[in-house]
């Protein structure tokens, strides 16, 4: 099989998440990075492209040129990975979608929901796929919980408690200087935009619940921080279920502690990202069960999304690889669910609603 | 030493919490149960009194008679333990305080804050102590966390996340028939009144923070339940810290999962009631530490409130016994902090504020 | 009901385990400490007796005098608690048994198995009960595991892995000066005698397995330590099951970490003393289950040995109290199993076999 | 950079560990699978080779032919991955080493130690590297623990307790039919050969301790099993430290539970493979610390072997990839430690010693 060519915008030397994308794609196999624009500094971009084995002629100086020229090549890239700061996602995604090149973009999809809606429309129009890498939806256990909910194992959902706790802003001296703390690059929200949106997407993915309205309190506890670093959100879903979300960048002791608990009429589910292989499932009135990603007694078939037997730890690369796997399967004509512009738009709307509610002292805001 | 005589109102055969009171008092030693009114059914009360070794003449038919007659005896009870359903606390406590008999009463202290305020005033006036058994404040680890906060080990507190999850209403077929689900006996709140108030008191005890205002959503998910069985509360404290509380009676998989996490500028603390001997303390930018109740390196002296070396589990009796220990020390003239009518009043005001806010669709309510 | 009088030998001011005995007895209720010999220093003993509320005439100067005089009183003690260093157990227990006074003695029962056998014989002869306080057998979860094994929930037992890890000798500067490190007071073994014997008894209690032979390696890692502070024992049981025990006093990081795992043909059980309320049970080929002491779905009736609902932590006092409860029930004519001189003798024989094997470079020693 | 060509022997469709090798290599990047022999069934091998994108001319019918022909090509493979059943490792490795082709082979390296010694000699002679994939040595946390021991953070090691518990033989109905249960393919040991050897290597890697002698009990609990499925080993290291190893294939409830605890004079370390990112470190007399692979405060530089920040889970692919990374760095002239034929030989000698000791009723066997 000839490998599928792909390009990348952003992700220069030292960029953490771009490296994760490249390795996750490699874990699946079958793709080759052949074009890119890795930095606004052209020299740096070229030198990094060379390091990655990209031909000099395909190390570009602008994303519009890249979209244009790759479109014209017979062997042009089939998809582009966008891993730049949030504020630039919209223009870059648009440039590629308009040329019919499929796009994989980091979350949040855009800074404004109008932009996200436009990208969703462009994707629909052009037939070019737009995948938003909500990482956590790729974990095998997350997909299994989605299936368990769909099979009725928790019954009617009553309440969801989800949180994402990080300590970065409290413990890193340089935290204020990073792009996520800068409104011009990050958009109007730091904490909700970066991690709150993961909560929203994770809950939606597993439960299928849609938020009807929310009441949010965003705070900024770090001196000099112009954006939010902590957020509490009370949520009401369509159909009567309720929830509470908490996202924080000042939670000393927590590295990357995303956690979700789902309470229904027939049972509950609990999962923590830092121990991604384990689900705790409690059927109503029975003992809690420790379920391993690799041996889930409630799923008829072993999950396609787990590559390893129980007890062999999988991590974030595997989660990313699963999202790419579904994206590439769809590209190959065998549609599989992955987070699209629709989920991306939901995410931006969630961020906007949180900001709006918090700006009105926690007033309820409909979505 | 002659034992201290005490009486009990409520706590007939099979009453769980009354038994805990009696055993916790025995664990401390030095007290003797000599009078009581154990049931509204006089025969049952007398027979249970006999079982407990109480003289027939001191098995009473009404609490006012009991207060009256015990007051007149030379060897009358020095304190009474009130373990009846919430709605009757006020009248019973009042009867004994008016006779100058010290009172230990279960939480919530009363159903209305005016009543709690009156009891606080009566206690002040009469010199009779009024202790409200907020159990969790008795755990050695809780008292250690209070000291750690006071020593500045977490710095300025920024955010508190506390929760109390139980599954009782979801899993017990007879749950709707219990007195806690009945407004006439339980008062206007079930979930907040029974367990939400523990969260409020635990946070206040450890941190010293006072709630300025709150926004609450109370829900009733169980069909036929006339009171709340789930509650989310966003909290703002005096001085700028924030918090979120979640209490639930429908959290399948949780027996009695009270948990608190405190995030400050210099560190964080985390504790779970179901593993009461262990504190997780994270100094800012350092590794998290597992601290055992019996060997806390941050306290200069071994705690008086732990009876056992590290690794020998203490439980709820020891917590109760610690509250009684402080109450009895104060009775003996060596004042030690224990939860008084003031904390009891704070608790009832918290419940009322939650009900008020929830009744106004989560509007902020000042305390 | 008139309280049952009891006496104590050992357990002066500051003695940890004697205090646990007294409080555990109080937790049950119905007993009263009325006589004692608390120290070899008569003045100290008398002053401590007074502190405990004992009449001066019943604060004795020798245990033989105490046995003699208490025997002659109409209101003499019905049982005595022996909480002295190991080497003195034999003579003290003998003195009381010969007078027909029931005895509760700490483990190990004696230093030599001949002594233990003699005590067993004396107990049998005199009809005076001899209870050896193997604490861990009192935990509700331990009694539940015993019942689960008996019900066949693990099938035929194949392998047992049990351990008891403490750090005391490695971290306490004064460890070498304590009586347990002194052969004259402690007997010929420190680590196996103090905690290894708990492993042996715990396994026997839960599984009913009897050791056929063992191979042991005892080591002394602390400079100047004249006794063992670490031991590994390979065990073969009658019937073909095998096991491995590890006991250590040099396990830095472990306070009191007794743990057992039992593997059978139909399932497995795991339990840790430091989290005594939780059993992990895995039926063969199914998910592991988290079982709470207070809500064990495999037992038909709620356990009599748990005083509290699930989620309300019980600890070491409750374990001790359960042993006393069974002892007292038996005293009252309703026989309940508790660890007797037979178990005490098994324990001493186990210690002797470990010493013998280790002395012969780990050669197998039959029991 | 031109990719490095590699080949594979074994690892046909459905072979779990071969797939892990391929993905782990891809995670590092820079290598390409260009030749192979995937099955003794030539048709299956060819069809799988085609699936993997290998040219038909390089899908071989025998390993000797493969070694021969690849040696002759200018673009021949630089290394071969051997993932066949144990009994065939020796001949295959030998064939490639004799042609000067580097080899990566699964553990155990061979069935007999003479064979392993010969391969070590051949590797030395030919200059062809021989890497034995003791997976666990690749985990970032394992390499960090090795560095922590080397820095003296645990002081002089006194005792090691290590175990590897799996449930496969007890819960899988087809377990007896798998090649590992067949002496002809697996060699003379199942449990020690498959997982006991991982314990031996893990301890040696982290601590540097060398086993002086051991006493082992191997058992076969599953009816019809011709090899061992459970093993206990008492170990004495050069220099006076001691240890105990337990490996089991019948440990119901355990998927892949490799765990190690190291006790020294200055501290202890504990690690579990199923939660590979977390180390528990206890300095003598201090609180235990939870150390994350991504943020180890005791190492001066962030580890090269961790690709992700703390809280982003890494798993078994990353462990494998780290071994390949060190192997490939060495291939490129920058020597880095990886498990070689020497470790492979140590492993086989360990297995032989266990079998010898167990055959002599646990007699001590020197290594």
C-alpha cells in the first residue's frame, strides 16, 4: 500500500502536541509527512522540515501557498494537521478546506463560534473532512463507556460530575508567558478554552447528552493572568439530567486529572484519564466492578480500539491513534465516528456560553 | 473518678447513630448512661431503657418531664444526647438548656434558623453547653488538616472542591419510607440537610472560610421523593476564595463518600472520609505526599486526637469520641474547640440559603 | 445487667496495646476493670490503678497474689487480660488458669511451644477459657472472607501470598532499645514472633489450611540487632496448596501493612489491614469486585461483626472488640469462635519452625 | 534521513507481541520493515508480508535463506526482529549473527544457557548487536528508579520483593493449547520462563544486584499442564541483600501485575507495571512521595526516555520504543544501555537455576 501523504501547519521544534500527532499517526502506520509550515520564522520552519525528512520544495512560507501548491500536485497531501495557537485555526483550516484538502485540527476549533460554524459549513460543502482532536474520545475505555451507556447499563442518566484539574499556572514560573495565557493567541478563555472544552466533549461523547443551559463562574487567581484559570459550571441537559463541571489550572498536585462520573437509574460509571485503562462500573445495588480496557465483560466483541491485552498499559498515543484510525477509515470510505466540526462548534459555543454566563454573574445562558 | 451521668432522647432499639454515640462515649470512658426517653412508644422506651441498664424511674415518658426531674436530682444527668429526627431537635434542646442541662445534638441542629439562633442564645444565657455532632470534625486527620492550614502550609486558599456522595435513595427499595425523606420529620431538605450540611461544616472547620454568598441547584430524581436528593452549590467565601459543593443521595456506587480538596497558593490538601487516616498534601511544585494520621511530619507534637500509631486504622467511633472528648474537656473546665450552636446555626442558614437559591433558579443568596 | 469484672496484668501508663484492650472492651460495654498489676514498679502500678479507678486493695504487687486473692473474692474478676512482654506470658497465664480465672493474652502466647501446650492443657482441664488476641481475626472483613471461603467462592485454594511489612526498626532511632528487640523479654524471634505469627494466624483463620512444612530465611539487617528483622517463608499446606509469607520490620514506607491474597480454582480474595473495610473478590474469569465490609453481597445475613453501615470506617478497636465479643459470648454460654490456646500453640510452633529452618539454611521443617 | 531497513522472523497475522514491536519501532520513526518470514506456512507468510508492504522477493521461506540473501543485498536489512516461540530463538539468532546482521530477540533468549552463551560469544565476535527485549526495562519510570538507586536515594539495598501475577492459565479455557504450555516450543519452564525471567531482569536492571544463589519452588496447579504455572523463589544477592520473587499464571484477578519493591537503608521504592507512570518513593523516616514519570524531582534533567509531560499516560509501546531507541542509538555509534545477550544469558541461567532448585526440593543453587 502506498502511504497517504499528509502535511502539518505549526508544530516546530519542541512543540509537544505536534510530536504526539506525528507519533500517533506513525503508530497506526500507512501515512507519511511530506509537506509543512512549522514556524512563522521561515528559516526555523525549513530547518525543522529538513529534520523531519521533508523535501525543501515542500517546506512552505505560508499556509495559503501550501494549500494552493499541494492542491496542484498529483502527489499532494491528502490531509493537513493544524497544530497552531487557537486564534489562527480558523484561517488555516479555511484555506485548506477551500482547496478540498481534509483537515485535522486541535481543539478548540476556533475562537468564535461563527468561525466554527463557517468551517462546519465549508467542510460539508467541499466534502473535505474536518476532524477536531478531542484526544480523550480516543481512549479505548471512553469508547467502551459510550457503548455501555448506549446498551443501557447505567439506565436513564440523572447526574454527571466531570472535572479537569491541572496545576500548571500555579507551579510554573513562566506560565504567564506562554501563549495559552495570552488572549491574542489563545482567545478569550484560557482554562475553559483549553481544558473545560475537553470536559464538555468527553461528556457529550460518552453520554450523548446535549446541554440546554448553563451557569458558569470563571475566575483568575494568578496575579497578572488576563484570562480565566479556574471555572465551575452548573449544567442542565435536554431531558432533565443535570451536571457540574470543574476545570482548573491552579489545582496544585494535579498534573492532568480529567475525570468523569456518570450516575443513572441503573448504574454508574467512573473513569480517570490518568489511569485510562480502568473503568469502575457499579450496577444499581451491586458491588462496584473494576473493568479493564482489555477485558470488558459487558461488550460482546473485544474492542477494535484496544491494541493490547488487559494489563498492558495504553496511553495518550493510543488515544490519538484511535482518532486518526477512525478519521482515516472514513477517508477510505468506511465511515467511523470521530469528532468533527460539529463537535468543534459545540465546543466553541460551550466556551462562549461559559464566558457569557460568568460575565453576567453566573446567569443561566441557553445553548 | 466518679463517672459523669448522661441521658439520651431518641435512639431506641436499632437506631444506628444513637448506638454510635453510646459506644463513642464508652471509648473515651468516664461516662454513664443513667436516664432516657428512647421512643414515643412508652413501652418500647422503657424496655429499651432496661436493656441499657437504666433504672425504671429514670426511663421517662416525655422529654420535658425528663429535663424537669433530672434537674431536681442530686445525681441528675449532666448532659443529654439528642438523637431524634431533625424536626424535634429544637423543642427538646430548648427544654434541657432551660434547665441548665448541657446538650449534645445531632446535625442539622434545627429545621429553621430562628430556632437555631434561639438555642445559641439560650446556651449562651444559661451557660449550658450545646454541642452539635458534626462527626467528621472529630477525625484526627481533619483536625490535622485544620492545623496544617493554620500553619500556612497551603498558603492563601483559592478554591475548595468538596462533595458527599451516597447511593441510599437510588438503591434502597424502602428509601422513600424513611424519616429523612419525610418533610414533617426531616424538615424542608433531605440531601442538603442530611449531608450537604456536613460539607459546609467540614470546609469551615478546616479552612476557617466563611461563605459570603451561594448559588444552588437542588434536584429530586427519585420518583415520589418530596425532597431534594441531589444538590450542586457554587460558593463564594469572604476574601475572594471560591468553591463548589456537590451532595447526592443518588450516587450509585458510593456508600458514604465525603471528600474535600483545598487548593491554596502554597499547596493543596485532599482527604476522603472513607479512608480517614490518609491525607494527601502537595507543596507547590513538589511531589505529593501520603501523610498518615498517626505520623504527620508537619505537626510538632503527635496529635492528642489520635489514639493509635500509624497503620492501625481508626474509624468513625474515634471521630465521635474525639468530639465528646473536647466537649467533656470543656465541661471539666479545660476549653477545647468542638462544634457548638454557632456552627449549628451556620449549618441551618446554609441549608436555608441553598433552598432559597434553588427556589429562585440558582440566584445568588447572601449568608 | 451487672457488669463483668476483669483484671489486667501489664499495661501501665503509655502502654499502647493495653489501652486498645481497655477501649475495645468498653466499646462492647458490659465489663468493668476492677483489679490489676500494671508495672513491676509497685508505686507506678498503684498510681496507674488509681487513675483507672481501681480500688487500692485490688492494685496488686504480684500476679500470683492477684490470682489468689481475686479467686477468693465473691466479686473477683472473671477474666484477666495479660499484656506483658512475651517471655512472661506463660507464668502469668498459668497462675490465673490454675485458679480457674479466664485469660485473654496477647500473641505470641509463649516463647516455647511446650509452654503453650501446657497452657492449652490447663485451659482444657480447668474449663477456664484462654483467648489469644490475634487482632486481625476480629476485623469484620476477615470474618467475611472466612465465610466466603467456606461457601466455596474461591473453590479449591491453590496459593496464598501474605505479608506484614513494617518500618519500625529502620526508622526509629530507639528501636534497638525496645523490649521487642531484646531476646530476654521478646523470646528468640522479633519479626516472626511479633508479626510473622499474625500472618500465620490470619491465613489459618480465613482459609482453614494447615501448614505441613515450611522453609524459612530469617535475617537481621539492622546493625546491633540480636534478633530477626526480616523473614521469608515458603509454605506447603496439607492437601497440596502452597504459599509464601514475608514479614519485615525494615520495610521503609510501610506502617503496618498486613496483606493477604488467596488464589483458588474458582476465584481470589485480597485484603489489606490498613484499609480493613474493603475486600477485592474476583470470580474466575469475571471482573474484580470491590466489596465493602458493610454491604457484602455474598453473605446471606448482614454480619453481626460489623456495627456500622458501609462507608462508615471501622478500625482496630472494632476488630479487638469483635474478639472480645466472641470471647464474652462464649463466657455467657453462647459459644462463638475466637482464637484459643490451640491457635496460640500453632503460632508458637510456627515461630519455632521458622527459627529451626532458618538455622538449617532454609531446610524444610515439618510442623 | 534514509530509513533503516529491518526484517522480522515470526509475527504472523494476529501475533500480539510482533505487532507491538512494529508499532514501537514506528513510534520512534526512522525504520522500515522490508523483509520477513512470518509463518512456517509459506503462503500465510507471503500474504502477510504483502499486507505489511514487503516486496514479494523479500518474503522468505526460511530464516537461513533470509539471512543469506539479505546479507548480500546492498540495501539489506540492518537488523532482524525475532519473535518466534522460545525454542527456535537460538538457531535463528545464530543464523543472523553469523552474517553480521544485528538482532533483536524476545525473552527468554534461548532454552539452554549454553545456547545463550554461544549467542553472546557470537555477538561479541561478529560485532553484531544482540538486544533482548526485556520490555519493562524500557519504561521511563524503571530507568528513573535505576538512576535513583545509583544516586544513593535508597542507600544500601537490604531486601527486594518482586512479583509477576497473571491469571491466564486459570481463566482461559484454551490456555493448555497455547504454545507457552508446550515444552517443545516453550522450553522446560512456562511460568518462570515467560514472566519469572522478567522479574529477574527488572530487579537486576534497577538495583544492579547479582544473584549469588536461590531456592525455588515451582508448581503446576492446572490439571494437564506439563510445565510450571506458579513459582516462589528465595534469593540471595552478592553482598548480603536478600529477596523473594513470586511469579504466577494462576493468580485470578491479575492481568499483568508485575510489581517491585526495593528496601534500602536510606529509603524505599515501589512500582507497578500496570500503573507504569507512578513511583512511590519513601525516604527513611519521611512521608511517602508520589512521583510521576514526567516530573521526577530527584533527577537533575528531565528524562530523555519520557516523551510526554506528567499526567499524559505512557504505556507499553513507549517502553518498547525506549529499548529500540537505545538499541538504535548504539547502532548509530552513540552507545546507550539496553538488554544484551549478557542479560539474556543471565535470564536463562536464572530459569535453569530455578528448575534445578525446584527439582531438588528447593535446595539452594548457586548462579
